[in-house]
């Protein structure tokens, strides 16, 4: 189910969906030239827009729900929870699996908050595609590179909702109900909602916030990094809409 869900999401999101739309336009162009050419134009136009840094940046900003917490806000939290961001598999320079750049950015900020506050740290991330559970590699990096211990290590989850479902009981057993949640700013809206559904009070502690709009011609030139950022943002919105639809269906 996890693999099928991710395949479906890949096909729905750009760039795959835009390539499929363009292919449909090519197929239709002989029988219905105007419709076929329109589909191709829409696909190419959307690909161009989503490849612009200015567009990608605003899509990421549309997901953000708060600023990094102030010290007085952190004083109310009982623990810091860091969510995994992916695995760098069979890394030759590290001799095996380790965290990828997304996970490393989250761990760095989580470790900083832990040193500032003295709060215990929990990390969450399983192995949906097999291999070493992500939280195990996170613990190694957290303890070896940042000299911060992990008190809770959740290794059974396959996605954000399961991060919350499996971590919440561990925290509640320890009397923890108020957490500072560390993840990327573009992921915080969905992550916060998932942990709150499981009865926790969440203080958002986002990292890597998108910068405010800045002019300049380079922001409007297409590039692969911007297309990737647009895909990330649209993936998050798709996840948010799916969660809302699931909640409505449950009612």
C-alpha cells in the first residue's frame, strides 16, 4: 500500500503529470489538433512556471505556519521531537546508510534547541522501503556528530501520520503532552496536524523557512532545483488535502 500510494502521488505530481499531459496532447493532435496543441501548451507552460525559483518559493511559503519559537515559548515544551527527512543509502563515505540532507537539517536544528533548553529529544522514522530504520541512522548522527542523546527512538513508522501515531504513546507514557516539533517549514502544517490528532500540544519549531520575495532576473529563469521545490510543495498540499478528505469521510 505504501509503495502504491507513492507511485500514485508521483504520477499525479509534476513533472510526471505534465509529461503525461503532453503525451496525451501529442496523441490527440492528429484527431483533434486544437485540443492536442492546447494540452501540450498547458503542460509546457506549467513546467516553465514551476521551474522558476520565484514561483517555487511562493509555493513553499504558502505552507508555512509559524516562525521559529522564542525562548519563552520553548519554556512551555516538555520534549523536542525531530522527524526524519529521508535516507542517504549505502553512503560510501560513511560505510552504510545515513541521513540525507533534509534529515540532517532537521537534526542540526533539533540539536541546537536541545542544547539551548536541556529538553529530552525524540526522533521518528522507520524503513518503509527496507534497510536500516531512519531513526536509527538519525540517532547515530545526533549522538556522534552533535553530541546530543536521543531518549525516544521510533522506528516503526512509514509516513508522517504514522510518526505521530507511534510516537504519541511513547511520549504519553513518560507524561509528555507538550512538544516542540522540529521539521521543515514546508512540512510543518501537515506534521503539526498529525501530532495534534493524537492528543499532543504542539509548538512548531520549523527549520529552513523560505525567504521573502526578492527581485532579480535569476529568480525567473527555469532551473531543476526550483522544479524540485515546486514538487515538494505540491506534494505537501496533496497530503494535506488527502488528510482532510479522510477526516471528512470518517465523519
